C-alpha cells in the first residue's frame, strides 16, 4: 500500500466563471463581506500570491486546491465546513486545518506557520 499523502485546501466559494467574477468584485469592493479567508490571504486580484505559490511548490507533498462544490463532488465528507484543509492518506481524509484556524489567519506567514507546525506532527 502506498504511503503517499496529499494536502487538500478547500475554498469557501463555488467554482465557475460567474462565481469567480462575483468573488473578484466582492473582494475588491467589500472585502469585509467576503467569506473565504483562504482566498483573501492567498490570492491577489489577479491570481495566487507569489509567496504562497512558492511555499506550496516547496512542500514535500502533493497539494490540491478545490472550491467547495468540487470538494463535495470528489470526496465524501459529512459535515465539512469551509475554508479548511484536509490531509489525504491511504486511510482517507483527515481534517488538517479547521475552519476556525483558517479564519483566524491574518497573513500568509501565519498560514505557512500553521502548515509547517502541523506537518511536524504528521507520522
């Protein structure tokens, strides 16, 4: 059996062009009303922030980013709340970063620190 793991980040937003445009304007015009802190911290107006992308690319694990509708289509998790992150192993998915932890993050550096600390605790 494989020992391969994958980190799955889930945005508190649905996929699709219409949702993307709505989210873009909401982030620009009324950031306090935007409901995805993962998006706010890791994305600028025109894409993923370079610092975050570099951090993700240097992790020694596969990483996947999904919108909540994509996550629910691909994984069977009851009671998942977003934004959050899960670790996928041969035993299935386990919560890696909770919604509360994700929503408490104020900077990319804080998010990177959470990821690093949680990786240290993985078997």
